[in-house]
C-alpha cells in the first residue's frame, strides 16, 4: 500500500504537476528499500501542497511515512492532489 501511495504522489507531482514535466511515474518495486537520505526541513505535507517535487523525493528517500496525517487529517497524497487541482487549472 505504501508503494502505491508513493507512486501516486510521484505521479501527481511529476506527471500532472501543471504539465511542466513529461516524466512517467516510477515503476513499483517488489521489495521496499531501506531509507537512504535525510528528510528536508519542510514537512512532506507542505512540500506536496506546494508542489515541491525535490523535497517530496527527499522525504521518500528518507523513509518518511506517506500515510501520516497532518493536523487536519490529510495525507501527503491529498495535499499533492490539492496542488494539482488548485494550481494547475
């Protein structure tokens, strides 16, 4: 499930992201990898909400929980979808 949400966040921000990129979503991996990076200072929710692809990638590399909810009960996937719907009209 985590891999599916990771792919969905990446797809929303990389592919749809206001049409700025024509990259395809990453292929799902069969085995989860250990975290390899350090999370940035911005939260994954705020990074997704602002369309900050690099910060989202850093969070994913650091193993940030993609199911985490913010104070409003929203997940990073929700925030990424909100960015696409509101900014990319």
